[in-house]
C-alpha cells in the first residue's frame, strides 16, 4: 500500500509517494522554502491514494534560525522593501538568535480532509490550521464579586494532537484553568447545547484588582499543544451593528472601592477587560445620579430626538481631559461665539488651574454639572484638540455617553503637528476607529499628505489652515539673549505600561541620566523636567524634585531655550517659538517595532538627532558653553527651512482661516 513521505534538506522540501509499483512524475514534488509565503497553506500535486494517513502529520521539522533569516531577507528584497524595512527584519532575527524571543518556525507536511498540504509557518499558527477551537460566548457579567463568562466550547482535534494545560488568561497576571472537551468532528448547533460543552469562567474580584494588571487586557483561551503555547482571543460578535465603532462601547461594567472595570470589544469583536483607577468625581452622589443607567438612558434618547430638530446647533469645545485651556481651543470657542447660527460652549473641570481665569465667560461650562450632561447629549459637533472621550472620563463605563460622543461629528484641531510619531497602529483617529474625525486640521500640505496616508482620512476632510494653538504662541520670541533654560520632555512608551515599578522604565532612567549629565554643564535650577503622571511621584522623591515642572506646559515652553525630547510633537511648538531641539532616541529600534516607523526621513528633522547618552553629551558640550546656550549650534538655517515645509503658517491667523472654513461647512 502506497504511503506519503517527506524530507527536508537545507532549503529543499521533498514530498513523494513510496511503496508504489508504478512511478509517475506526479508522485514526487520538490519545493524550495524561499518560494513559500510564511503561514500560507499549499496543496501538493502529490495525491494520497489511501485513507490510512488521512488527518495525520506526515512530516514536521523546525527550520534553523539562520535559514529562516535568509528566507525572510530574500523575500523582503524580492518585494522591493525599503532599507528601513529590511533593517527591521535583520534586527528582529538578531534578537531571536540572541534571546530566542521569536516563535519557532517549522516546515510541515500533512493530510487534511484527504488533501495533501504543506506549509512553512509559525508553530502556533500551524496548530490552528490542524485543529478547530469552536466556542460561543453566551453571557459576560461584571459585578462586585468579579468577572463571569458563560460559554459553549470544544476542540475538533482530528490530528490527535497532545493538548494539555488549558486555561483562560487576562494579561499575564490572571489565569484560570478550564476544561475543554475534544472531539473528532464538528458538532451540530443543536447538540452543542448539551451541558458537557458548557463552561463558566469565574475570575474573583481580588484577581482583577491586582495592581500589576494593565489598563487594557485581552481575554484569551490558551493551551499547550505538543508542548507549544497556542492562544485564541475570545470574542462576542454583535449582530446588526451599523458601525464597528460600536464595539468600543462598554458591554458591562462595575465600580469597586478603588477601581472602575468594564468589558469592551476591539474592532475584531474580541473582548477586552479595561481597568482604571476611579476618578474622585465618581465617588460623589451627584455623579451617581447624573450617570445612573436610568438618567443616562433618558437623556441620551431625549437628546437624540431634540438635536435633530433644534434650529441652532450646539458645538462643544474642550482640551485634554477637559482639564485645561492652553491649546487654543478656548480662544477659538470665544471667537466662534460671534456666530448667530450656532451655540458654542467650552467645557472645563472646576478643579483645573485654568478654570478661575475663564469661568466668568458665559459660554464656559463646568464639567459634570447638570448643564454639561445636557449639552453632551444635545451637541452636534465636538471641536477639540483631543479625542471625543476627553470631554468625559477617559475609559468611562457609561455606554450612553460613549454612544452620544461617537455619534457626533468630531472636528480634530490637534494640539501638535502630526509629523513625528507613527499613528497607524495605536492611533484612535484612523478611519473606522473610535475617534475618527469628520474633519482634521493640519498646518501644511506635507502634513496633510501624511495624515491622509497614515490615518486613511480623505483629503476633503483635512483642512490645511494651521493649528489654532500656534495663534496663542509668539513666533520666534526666543533668541540668544533669552534666559538659558533647558527642558526635558519625553513621551510615554505604551510597551512599558505593564511595569509595576516605573523606576524600571526607560522613561524614568533616561530622564535621570540626562538630568545628571546636564547638571555638569548648566545650573540645575535652569533644567526643567515635564514628567509623565506615572513617574511624577518618583521624580518628586529624588534630588530632581526642584526641576520637576508642575505648571502649564505652555508656560515652560515659552522660556525654554533648548528642548530635549524623543518622539514628542511638542518639538514643533518649541521650535516655533525660537528654541533649539535635540532628539534623543536610544530606544528607536524597540519604539518603531511597537509603534511603527517614525514619519520624518533622516533629512527632515528640525534638530540634532542622537542615540546614546555620549552622543547627547557631545552636542551639549558644543552647545552649552560656560552655562550659556548657543542657539546657532542647534537651530540652523537648514532646520528652519525644514520646519517651514512641515508647519507653514506663522502669521497668527490660523483661527481666522479655520473659522471661515467651518462657516463654509455650516458647522459654525
């Protein structure tokens, strides 16, 4: 009786039919691994002639790392990828060779449903081809006791793979063993209702409250298959949805003493547990009444009915967390109150340092007041320098407020130029995402092209009129005679979100190292650190506490002669005012791996770019002489020309241009 066999030598996979008396060309096939697309399943021209090997793995062997590297490199070059993309492949494999962090890759030949197949794949994806994990989530509940998920589930394991250690995982810190039945054939929907296929997963409240559990956590089913971990994300599809943005609404939520939790979906309907510390206002009686389910339901539906019938539309304006008035949005709202066809209101928290300064304006509305809630549910447009969720509590548990905000048209004014960090992977502003803008404001045609390409926003929805924030900033008022202040401002790294002790973060360590180095060249009282909230308390317990800036960011940038940053768009705001900028990017490889490639080309930076503390110190030595900053060293004519191509307006009339465009669009 004939059999199928296979062997793999160097770069060549040979599949052949053996124990046959009649030889044919179709009984043997040679495949070069470099011709295969990773993780793609191929059908062999060799056909099995008996059923004895059906649903069996004929051959499987791990591909050596050096060979996998050569194949990946050749494929990228054949696809005419850029040198930057090819370098990323090299870096990825280099880490694999040193640390073994990448998942192993295998070449495999198997007969599935009487068809002979072969593949070159990551081991976990191969096992997903060979078995089926079938489930249906029946209910998801969050309450004071914890998280409860009821679901039907089983595994179709025709290949008799060795499946062990089945568990549900929420981040790496919450794990719960689960029993999953294995079957040989898919079960009909009527039979799956038998109780043996139903499982209930219970996660205790104490588990959810662990401090090390991150903010966003995928809920996954995991199992060891032949000793290798295979992970499936658990999802719950919502039928009859108009827009996948609805997946971002909370499915269920609960408040505990210290935390707020809710379950939402991602854009592929996979469930995500969201955990955050409660805001102080959430403990007040007023909040519990105004954001109760009954009150929210009533105001949402009444607002939806009224706003489509009112003569004068309502526009809401706000800045980050609706907690400040320093990015030009308040000033623009003030101008928009000249309109006779719309009502325009600026929302700000009463605890904000800026509230006292602007509260006497009739159009200013305190956040979380009754009037605020009425306006949120009745507004037609949100006009802001930050995403819609910032007008309320970020990651709010309130589904009705989330729905009301996402159903409004959003005009994104930006608070900084989009020409540094990539926004494809993590940006909420992309097409189909939760903060997709109806219109987005930019400051140049070059920036417009980037926004269009990166966020998939149509050109007609991108208004090149200049960002309002620049009308509140004096152009090039900083010069060589200005006081010599240096500001350090870094961006937070999402991939360090899981750290329990933020002293371990590169953010904290880089700030400390730079501050210590600068102290050798300039009076430490002239060094200012703009900290991320996660490391604020850490810095306040060090010798650097007097350097930690606690006022509005705009105030310190007004007097900063030199800015040291990594990937922050604040560089453009600072340069506009006349300062010099140094980009310190020691973690560039990891940052781009996690967040996508930076936007500027190597010849498009508006300041020196360094990658080690020694390189940074070399620039500082040449720039800071006897405690005095030489701007000409870090702010060259070349950098000025590059800046003008990225942010072209400096006439102080951005708000005028924006106002005229929004009037044309009948938004104001």
